[in-house]
C-alpha cells in the first residue's frame, strides 16, 4: 500500500495544503488538497473519495475535481455518512455555487454518492473500508482501510480526546492521527474537538493498553503557526512512549 500525503495542514498557503490522503493512486480520503496537488490525469485516476466530515478544509476540492472529470466525460464515487451528504447537497453541490455534479450530466452524473454507515465494513475498489466515529465538533468518522494484501491504515480525521471506543474497532499497522495545536492550547482545543501532543500521548497510551501494541504514527492537520512547537512536543511524546511518531508533510509518501 502506497500512501501519499497531499495535504497535511489546517491552513492553506504555497507551503501548506488542507488535508488529503491518496492511497495507491486510486483511493482518496478527504478532499482539501486533491486538485492543487495532482495533475489533471492523476485526478482522473481517482476511483473513490472517502469524506470524513463536512468541514470546508476536508471537502473543498470536490467541485473542482468534479469539473475536471465532467470535462473529460468520466466519473468518480464519493462515500460519506448521511450528515456529510446532507451538508454537501445543501451548501456545496446544490446547483447554485457551481453545477450540481450529482445530477450533471443527466445521462451519467459525474459524482456518484454512496452513504456509508459507521461500524459496517464495506468493499470499495478492492479495499475493505470501515468507518469509525471519532470525537469532533460535528459528526465525523475515521476510516480504516485494508488493502487486498492485508495492509491496514487508520486515519482518524479531526478528533478530540476520548478515543477508547474507537480503538476497539481498529487494528492498524499505521495510524494517521491529527495534532492541530501545541500543548499551550490543550484546554482550548480539547473542547473544539482537536488534539495536542499531550492529549495524543494519553490516547496512544490508552491504545497500547487496550491493544497490546502501538502502530507507527503519522501526525497531520497541524496549524502551521504552531508546527515548530508541535514537532518538539511530539518528539518528547515519542521518547516517553518509545514509539515512532512523525509529522507529515505535503508530498510525503509512506509504503506499507
Ligand atoms: Zn473538522
Ligand atoms: Zn479539519
């Protein structure tokens, strides 16, 4: 399994992009940095896009990629929970801001939308996909993706602390988890459904207690203004836990 980190941050600039992961060139998770990171041809190769929640930094490129596919007469499939579907169809794919690619072109709409339910494994493009609810301000799921050859990654998306329930459902070799802010903001972000390095440490300790191991950990969704502090604090967590924790960056590739 090849995982490309297309976007790893919660702010966009020439050096940082909103969150997006791409697995084996065909399966995308979240759409914050899809079109700005990929050639038109690479966008056309994406067979399915999984969305974790409806926040703008995770869905932003859906209309843009749809326009590319529409112009080429091709299609893609989007998978998300009911609440994401409701938000997308109310605010973004509603025919007002841009064409409604769920209905255009009428004979073969560009975007096929499938609603997924948490805790039910679904086969998508040969991968086993399991959506697991996490603790964010709006309904959010993380995705566990298992490839045909048994490689497994779990991406939490945006989440605050309290992941014990979530850990019960997943057993990844690689954990991609968010750390949005540095420890100085621990109290502030926990209420907003995000993690800091110290909150992450507790969640990982809980994971190890429950599962008997710790997977390799990649950190995403950093606030670029706090990244230096986050990096130093994450290094301390890695030392405390004797674990492998790495901050992601745009263009990073991970092979499982
Ligand atoms: Zn969010
Ligand atoms: Zn976010």
